C-alpha cells in the first residue's frame, strides 16, 4: 500500500523523503501513487517539502507539478521580476541575492489567487537562500487582539505607484502596453487607478486582511500589509524613496482599509508575529516545497553563491470562496 512518512522538526517545514535513486518516470509514478496522502497533509500542516526527486530542469518540474495539481493558476498584477521557462514555470524571483523577502501570501491583493504554490531547487546557494514559510494561523494567533479586530473590521489597502526607474513598469505588471486594457482590468477587479504624466500609473485597492480557508474553515492572516509597508523598508531606503517620489509616490505602501495610516509600531507587531512563526530548511537539489497559499506565507532569505529555485502555481482560488470579512473595493 503506498504511504509516506512525514518528518516534523521544530523550526523546519515538515519533510517527506521520496525513494532513493528513482528516475523521473518512476518518481512521477511514486508521486501519483501517493498524491492523495501528500495533498491531504497540506490542510493540516500548511506546507510540505519532498526530498530526493530527480528534477534536472523546468520540464521535469512541470511534470511533477502536473501530477500534484489539478489546474494551473495565472500570475496576476506582477510585483517582482521573474524569468519564464515555459509550461507556466518561472524563477521564484530575480531580485538581488543580498535582498531578503519578507513573508507574504502570493497575490493576496487579487480577487483570484493560487491556492497552491510549488517551489523546486535546481541549484542550492553556498549559504542562506532558504524559502522561508510560516503557518498564518499561528501568525494570527500571535498578533495583538486590538490590531486584529481593527483589520477584521476595515481590511487593508494597497497603494502602488508604477515608475519607469524603480520596480516593475505597469506594462510588465499587467502584461500589456494598452492603457485601455489596464483600465478595463482595473474596473473589473475593483482597483482605483489614475494615469500620472506620460508613463506613470497609480492604483489603490481595498482587500480583506483576514479570510477563511475554503476547505478547513480556519481563519487566517492573509495580506501584504506588512510586506509592502513603508515601515518594513530599511530607513535609508525609505529616505531615498521619499526624496525621489514623495510620500504619495512610493512604489508600494499599505494602510488600513479605511485609508487611515499604519504606524511603525503596528507594522513592527506584524513582522514580529511572522518572525516567531518562521520555519526554514536549507535547499538541496531535487527538493520540492508545496505551500498551501491560504494557510501559509512564504519569503526568502538572502544568500551567497548561485541559487536556482523555480516556482509554479496551481489551484486558482477566488477571494469570494474564502469568506472575507471586508468586501473588496477600489480604494
């Protein structure tokens, strides 16, 4: 009878070892035989790492993805640079090695987002570079009750300013150079927008900060409120951005859903909860990390050396199916 053995250690994601010395076809068959057990672990644990898979490139990873997912998901409203390798497989991010990424739920600001993320290691860096994860049920439990209550009532607001010289231009983020197409997308997806000058764009959207998992019913912390807050930036970076773009022109910023400002203390409390819930495991080639995108946040440690991590997204999930406490709106 096919079975898997899950190893759980404090501070690390749970790990399953595939049988040693399998070829790709045999590994895909092993995954197929154990698919139900693997997927059944996710609502309980939020994430699961599978080791020893014979994955040599993007096509191998796509074959593994297609066994473990029912439907591919689309990456919407892009925010970080990625490389595409075909078959809906991308680099996890192309940001500089020295830059870490705070924990976040993928596309928490869109009306439809991937329910499942899959990361794969082709080459592990010499030091650092873990894809960090955290169960956002635990994050929620660690947050101050008064702060949670406020977010539950008013949600959170994302503010983006698209510039040519910092971050992604709007043509890349929306995948089109047509202003009419962007305007239509924004109207359809409850995003307020203003064109600024020749090539600038400003958008605002209100979203729920807390949702419920569509299968388990667990209430979770699900947003980018800390990830994109000005108060999560290094002070010298924030100062430089303010000098260049003023307070209302920062590439990213967040607020409470009613438009009132987050304080540095608010954001510090959010980041502290993430830090206490963080788990990490050093990558090895052939590792695949499955993340339930509603139950778990993910991020990235800075690193040294060459790091080749791929990502694929699956199981499209609508915000409406997750019982948001605040209705989405153009802010």
